[in-house]
């Protein structure tokens, strides 16, 4: 019983620490100071996703941008980060940047589960999609 109470106290302390880190901006600082930690990209992705689900797209975009700036373009999370960033930009009203990120997913990461969604979002925004160029880089720069 004492062990369960102890674990409960540790868990509550951990949650309080995470809340403080998120609210004070310390998490980004910690991520900057520990880039060698292999799980840092996952932290950025999930914190950004949590902000997006909480309807805080501005904060989500910060984490997605920051994480993308610190990982190689061939990282396993890169296309997911671009997709989430595109949606965050769209929610904020930054349409041009959203379309740029949707294009990145389509043209740079063509073989993923978000490609069709991104193509449809681009078409809804009257942005043509050159299907012959998918997987060969973007056809033009915004």
C-alpha cells in the first residue's frame, strides 16, 4: 500500500513538473540543451499535437516548427510534423504557409498516409497538384 501511495505522489509531482515546463516555456529550452536525446523529436511532436488537440494552434505551430528545424529531413517524424504544422497554420489563418507545408508532404514525402489528404486540401485551396512531380520535390516555391 505504501508503494502505491509513493508512486501516486511521484506521478502527481511529475505531472506538475510537466505542466510547469509547458507553461513557462522551459521545455523548449530543455529541448535545445539536449538535442542528442533520441526521443526529443517525439517530445516536440506530441507536445505540439497536444496543443493542437487543445485548440491552441499557435503553440502547436511553435513546437512543430522548432522540432522540424532540429531534425534531418529524412527523420521518421518529418512528414508527420509537416502535416501537423500545415494544419496548425491553416487553423491560425496562415494559408500560404499551410499550403507550402501541404506541398512539402505531397512532393517530398509521397509515400505516406497523409498524401491524399494533402492533395485534397491543396485542391480545395485552388492550388494545382502536378502528380507527375510527386516524389521529385516541389514544383515551385511560394
